């Protein structure tokens, strides 16, 4: 059993100040930070304490306020992490097993249950959900920009045949969105809202969708066909049906980092970023689905 020196009498104000040292939480309003502070448990753990075992689902998300920990990799190597850092947060969001993490100094942690407590906080505060999405999306964009030429994208799978002639029935649009990609398995009613808020576009091969440096003020949900993303650095990758292209930069609030054009006949929904965020804010099951999908995407890219 882990040797815990329980110090759960830390004042809320002290916890709020500690929480603000974490970049993902720094911009949250005081009420959101206070809600988190009221639900976390404060502990001081000795050197050698095991924060995560690596063979079970995370019991808690640990926000390391002080000290250092080692995270073991699948290849037997370890990575030293220093406060402020979050242990098992990404895995808790993704529903995956974390890697083993052990304290290498005495550490002070704020711990939050990885199941109901975490997801209840996210459901109660869309600002917290959006902060998590933005933090994950920035990390994803950073990795993809470093991976040339593929950007870390797998080649599109499945049939890319163009759908029937407009107007497309709502059910046909929803079926195309649920076919594959991050929207697979998403709530049908929320996909209906996305289809209602988006503009159906058909483009011929070579048609430019956006250019590098443009504001990420819209995302593209591909219904049929393929797009081609390119950069002057040598990136060249494709997206197919079910992909939400541009979601990373939209959530991260960063400019588009690749040129996007139709690789052939293309049918897609152009959805303003503001409308996408509105749908997520109004529909928690959809927001939770997208948050989990983005967390899994980052885990996959990190390997």
C-alpha cells in the first residue's frame, strides 16, 4: 500500500493558487478553479510512492504540485517529469491504462477521482472541457507539424465514393459522418445539429478549401471524397469520409498550418467553429465523445 501522508486540510485558496500553476487550468475563472479545489484531495507522498501501476485503469488523476516523478515507457526507458505536471489525466480522458509512474522525490499532489468526479466536473463546466480540448489540440498540432510528410495521419480507409446529387437527406449526411473517424458512434441527435448548422459544399478536384495562415474559423466534415493537405515543409496527407479536418487548430485557436484542397470530387459540411462549440456546449454527451476521441488521438500520436 502506498505510504500517504494525508494533508487534506489545505485551504481552498491555497489549492486554487496551486491549480493555477498548471497551464491547462491557468485561464479558468475563479469559480471553476474553486469547484476543482473543493473536490481534490491533497497529499504529500514519499519518494518511491507509486502514483500509477501501469496495468489497471487510473483510479485518480494526480496533479503534481511539487517534486519529481518518473514515467516508464513501453520500451523500458523512463521520462523524468517535474511539477507542475499531471499524471494519468490524458489516460483518464481517453479511457486507457496509464504507464507506471513513481515518485523520485517527496511529492505534493492534488488528486481527483478518474471516473465520476472528473467527468462530473467536466460536465458542469464547459470552460474546463474547452480548456482540456484546447490543451490536447495544441499538443496534437505540434506533433503533426513535426511528422513529415504524413503529419501522423493514416491513409483514408473505406469507400470515398461521392454521394447522390443534392439535396442530400439529413439521414444520409448523418450516416456519412458516423461511418468512421472521430464522429463514429457520436450521438445521432448531435450529428443532426451539426448537419443543420453546417453548409453542404460540393467541390471539384483542386478546389482550395483554405490556405496556411488563415483563421481556423471553420472545420470541414468530409461526407464523400478526399482532401489533400500540404505544406512548404513537405507535408502531404489525405483525409476521407468521417474526418473532421481543421478541428485541431479550431480547438487550439491557432491559424491553419496546412493548405487544404479537394483531391477529387468532394462533398463536405463547412461548419463554423463557433457553431461547433455551441453544439458541444449544449450537448454534454457529444462534448464527452469528442473530448475522449481527441484524448485518444493524442495518445496514439505519442505512441
